[in-house]
């Protein structure tokens, strides 16, 4: 079942190819996106009026959080990660199922605080926790998976839908989430709902693994994203991280994961100054930045520096199952 | 987060008390059963006509399967465990989300076969796999959690609902599942649906942890289950197990887990011979056995030997988080 030969292990595929392989292996039981694998949530077509969403995300000790994060913060993060996926479809959250998998040497008071983090966050967003499962892992291990339902009150905003000429926007600031933001972010539910209903946008997703990896999903065939590096909303923590890593703050803003900001495209037919005005009226405290636009290309590069016209050197963001 | 002091760890609570504690900690975000924790599935009340079900279950290497079980069998088991929960409500299955958590040294061909087991089983029951998540665990580890939707075409058959005087029935045979049945069982969907619609029954669940643990959930306050040991449908594998363990085959039938049979109560007002005739017409190849009945009691014992009137000595079935 396990192997020390890299070529035989899933390490040789990496996360992206692994997901593609699984979709291939599943064949006819894997419906096309967005009814199936490939967007932030799956859409269950209960009716045309009130489409249901379903998403799942997990957190593991040692991977998504460590001893520097409190139990309450870890619990809140599990809910907020899933909420960010609902937000990225323009949806409203509903009910949750919790899968707890842990070693039996887990402290009772730690678990109580973890559940308290879940409770507080669910209460904030009117989510009910309606069921789950508990199972044993070896001592010292903890993983929690959450499945969350949601619903749409209008058409969803999918990852696919952008066209050449559309502008690329991102909310908030990016990079250096490792210091704090990865457990203290707030899912942008109201913003996602507004963007889905406003008709300004052609595509949307959340940034969970890093712009460098996630933005690819929004780029239509035959296009590249022309990025204006000076417009990248670099966070103070990206600067702090740069001072420690030796890389640039822009590189951290472009490649660091766990920002949980919304990444979306605004249709080329939209008056961008009108869009920005409307956004600022709605969400005066959350900045939004135009970081570039989609253009037709003959090259294979996904990301082009809009000033130098050279491909951007940063292609790698966080990916499971890589060395 | 982890502790070597037993009293501080979840080991000191055990699974049943742990679930009760979590429900208490969740407070107002935990709706009452069956809209919340406590039955085989949660019911999401989308409408009175077509109630939706949601359930989740996981399998871990080293806990729910080991190297003697093929990857395909493990994949099939993950689906079938969840289907058994849908069956236990009288429901019809819908769409699934898959959470994979594994060490990056997992063999690609093993995972492909695991997914093939999922695919074949989903195809059999017309389930779509619509989304999921993949995440890293330490080398040598594998856990998969599945969430499954379903729907009811009539009123559900819940765990609560039985009354004193109702007869206790179980499908199939019990015990010794460790040899084979735990990975080769078929979920009793058609039977669950028929029982829910036939109006013969007052309560139902599936046996996943063993009769000794699970039957408690069907016993109303102030009652005990009077068990006729001679009527227990003891499987050939329970006899085999008894010859190795030194315990009786009846003890294995009563206490072994992972039978995934349906356990239900038939209303005291029902003509039992008519019920059996109707069952046999519907399901001629699946036996059903009356193993006892519910009676009012003043004692604390859950299970009484109906012949000797003494409490049954077997109280322990499989429980996570016990020594």
C-alpha cells in the first residue's frame, strides 16, 4: 500500500495531477463541473430557483496548524475554510457535518476549546452542525474534516466564465499569512454574494493555495494573465516574510498560500471606475485591487509581467504531495 | 494538545460520552435529532415532501481495514458504510464528497484501485461523486472520509419511536464479521426503504458497532430489551470466531461490530406472522429474525435474557477511544 520508490507513489504526481487522475479513474460517476469536481463547491441541482451547494475541507495538525495556534483558532479555521469556498460561489451557508479523526491521547480540554471555536464561528454565520463521525488515529494525531451545505439565491459565479479582455481583481492584501492571517481570516461571504448578484463579474474563486497556483483556474484556453506587479496588494506580513526569507515581498504575495481572499474577473464590457465606486459603497473597509487582465497569447506562460512582457518567474504555490 | 495522563485524555471519556460532550459543547448550533446529531443520518428539512438526508463515515488504515483487505474492497467499504446509514433511515442515496488524507508515500496503483472500488459501488447505487478534498498525513497513513446525501420519499424511520411491547427484529446473521463480512456486506437499501414505507415498524438503525452497543439506542426510557438468545441469528463466522476466542458464538453475535444489518422494532399492534409473510414475499433471500421484545422494567439493565429473566452479561461492543 505504501512505497519508498518515489515513482510509484503519489508524490510523483503532485496534487494537481492527482486530482485529475482521480477524476479520470472515477469516470462516469464524476459529473462535469460545476455539478462535479473542479470548482470551489459542487452544485446539486435541486431546482433552478434554489440551487444547493456542497463543499468539504479538512485541517490536520502539523499541516494546517501547529502548536502555535490555539484549539479555538483551529476550530474556527476549519469552519472559515469551508465558508470561504461557499463565498467563492456567491452562496449562503447552511448545515455542517464534522468528521473527527484523532489519537486517543488528545486532551479533553483541547477538544472542548476546538469545538468552542467551531461553535462560535457557526453561530456567527447561522450554521447548524447536524452530524458527523468520530474515529481513532494513532497517538499524537489529529485531523478534522468538515462538509458544509449552502445555497444560491441566484446564478453561481463559477471559476470558468472569464474571457480575454476581462480584468483580474483580488480582495484584501496577499502574502505572509503564516504569521497570523491563516487562522484569523474572515470568509468574504457578503462580498461573494454581492459579486455573484451584481453581474459585473465573469468568474470567481477563493485563494487558498496561493495566487500563483489558484489563478490558473480562471484563465481561459489561449489566454495568459498579464500581471501588473506594482498593483499587487502586498501585505505588511509579506514584507516581514521577505525580510526573513530573502525573497521579494511581491513573490510572497504571489506565491504564499492561505490568504482566503476572493479572486475574480470583471467583464471587459464593465466600466471599471463604476465597479470600484459601487464596491467602495458596499464594502468601504475591504480594499479591492485590479492586478492585471486576461489577454490572448501564443505562448505557454500563464503569467506575464505586463510591463516587461516577460513571463513571471513565480509558478509554484502551496501544493500537497510535493517535496 | 496531547497528554499521557489518561484522565485528561479523551480515552477517559470513551466514544459514547465523547459524542454527548461534543453535543453539549456545541450548544445552540446543535439542533435536536433527527435534524441534528443522534440518528443514522441527519434530516435537512428542505420541504415536507422530499426531505434530504446527510451522513458521513470514514475508514482508516489500521482501524477499519488492514493489509488483508484489497484497495478495491476498502473503497467499496467506504461507500457501503455510508449507504448503510442511508438504508437505516429508509432513504435513497444521492451525491458524495470524498476527503482523502494520506501520506505521500501511498502507492498510485493502490489509490487507483481504491477509487475503482468507490466507482463500482457508486455506479451500482447511482451515486455521483461530486467533490472532495485531498490533504497530507505523515508517511504510512491513510484515512478517507465520505459525506453522502440522500432523500426520503416518505416519513423517515428513526431510532426513537419504539414503545413497550414492540418486537425487536434483525436482518441477516450476526457475528464474526472480521473474517469477511466487514468488507463484503451489501447495504440493505431496498429493505430499509420498504420498512420505512410499510408502516409495520416503529424504529430502525443499522448495526455498525455491534448489537450490544447499538440496540441501546432503540430502547425507550423505562424499558429493557428482553432477548431470546435461541433466536439470535448466529453466523457461521461467529461460530468460527468462538472456536478461536473461547467465548460463545452467541456472545460474538451479540457483541461483534461491523455487521451492517438492519435492526428494527415492529409495532406491538402488528400481526407478526403477516409481517413475516410480507417480508418473505419482498425479500425471499434475506432472513429476518425476531430476537426479542421491549418490556417495561424497574431495573437498570438494558438487556434481559427472556428465559432466565437475568441481565445479559454482554454489554460491550466496539467503541472508539477505549482501552
